[in-house]
């Protein structure tokens, strides 16, 4: 009798285990849409952690205390819609040289700009598309993005920027397995774009890349601020602290004299966001493990990488008593960050929010994130020495780029994983 009971219990345990495994795969494969429904109800829920981790399961459900999820913020209920982009000719997915380091879904990274009545989209392999702005606010769920023919030839695009009826694109090109930094521009024409070289680096760097672009006026001269980077993961580049190198810097490139470049600031890791408002330059910068930074950028200042960082190596081990990076910026004559995120959020673009968006977010900046899948409403003090408030709003999407559309006070998001445009309005 006892053996029968043991056999029945073993059989019941096996059936229970098999049932749990089947449920796991049904949910994980999103059969019947269960995964989407579950994650919408519990945005911070991680199925593998719940099943595989031995620690308290309930902790994974209560780790988002007081974090709001769109359409709610702490003080507003906004309107939030997502629209799928149908890229003409499906050029990204047909590309045979997809950069696996950024290939999360078939559409991967893309950047957004506005030009007159159009939304321009530049994907990470150099294709440029446009969508009429009116389509964003229509009842149409799928946005057809029309490809603009062009002669841009890139390894990877890192930003696009519209200024004075021109579109500027920062990108790398490869020469014998070495990256060269380039910026090309074209007069905007929705039929075709004829790109010309604006700037090409004389230096070549195996891990080098350009980054964000902004227009800036320095001593009465208009030019582009362009960020650069070098290094990978736990292997910082050797040129970031080298004043004779352009890598790991923010460059000032005069519009009318692009060969007369200046190093505006140095000691940067990977700048993912750049904002210029009333002469104030704010950057957002990827740290290593921990240590994503918001910085106020000042001319001829040094921000310390890779000597100092509030983060640590990606291969960090607990109980490691040796610091990889020094922790006191100002003591070493480097500029302190306005704020450093620990843990890192996968920081991306930052913009200034106009006062007409909300009375609650007057004088705020809006920051986006990649792995953090969130937006952050930030208020700085008067001198941009510190962040007074930071409010996280979970969106559950990787946000590569953000723009503010002043025509009707809308925030536009480039949601890169599924090739979507997000639209936030407060009316």
C-alpha cells in the first residue's frame, strides 16, 4: 500500500512538473496572446525568474512600488498610442549585413526628425523614409513609410539631424576592419537625396564611432556638436584622454569651415543623448555596469572616462575589494555628473519639454531609456548642478529616439524593437 502511495505521489509530481513546463512554454511563446496579457498586467514580471530562481517569488511582483505605467504619470493621465511602421521595400530585413550587436528585432534602430509636414526616419543601415505628419494623428494603425532614394553608403548610422533644409547623418565606414567617422548631408528632397561629405576623420579606430548631433553656436559661429566614442564593454579605448585624438570627445565642427574642428569636451564613454537649449548643453552617457550619466557639458572640460566612473566593470564579482575606476570626479579635476544612475537604465536620448506640455512638467527634461524601457521626467536646479526630481514612467518598450512636436504638443517616440512610433499627448 505504501509503495502505491509513493508511486501515485511521484506520478502526480511528474504530471505537475510537465504541466508547469507546458504552461511555461505556452506563455513564453505568446500562444493565445497570454504573454502579452500577463506582461501588460505585470510589466516587471519576468517568467524565467519566477520559475527558475529559488528566492521569494512575491518579490518579483512588488519591485515596482509607486512606479507609474503609461498612460499614467504621477500627476497626469496622458494619451498614449503606438503605430506600426511598414517600411517600403522592407529594406532593413533584406540587408545581408545586419549588425548583430543591435539586432533586437527585424527593424532594429532608427532615428526620427521632423521636416515641414513630414516625419523623417533614418534606419541604422542608412535608408531614409518619410511619413506625412497627418498620418500620425489619423485613425490609421499602420504607418506606411516611403523610402527616399539616396546615395548614402554606411556601415552603421548613429544619428540624424535636420537643420536649415538639410539632413545630416553621422555614421561609420570601414577601412581594413577599422572604423572611420563620417558626417554627410543632403538637401532635403522627398524624391531623392544626394549626400555630400561634410566631415570625415583622418583617424581610424577599430572600435570608434560617432554619435549624436546638435546645432550649436560658439563665439558667434554656428556649427555641429558631434559626440564620438571608442572601446567595447570592459575594454576602454586608449584615446579618450588623448587631446590629439577625436575619439571619446564632443567635437565642434563649424558649418562653414568643417575642416576647422575643435574638441569641445573630452573624457566621454558612449553619449546616447544630446540636447542644446538656450546655450545649455546636456548629454546622457552610457556608463559601464552602473554609472549611466547625465552631464552638463562645458567647453574645454574633461568628464573623466575611463579614469573615473561611479559604475564598475561588466564582469564585476561580489566581494571584490578592488575598484576598477576611481569614484571622485572633482577631486581628480574632472567634471561631476549631474546625476548617475545605479543601476544603469540603458540611457538614450534627452530633450527639453516645452512649458505647454503640462503645468506639472514645466521646466522639465524628458529622458528615454533602452533596457530600462522607461521615460524619466527630470527637473534640474537652476544651475544644472543636480537633478531635483526624477520620475520614472514605465513604458515596456526600448526607446531609441524622442522628439517634441510643437504643432500640437506631442511627444514622439522611436520604439525600435518592433518598428513602431509612440505618440504621447496631453489633451
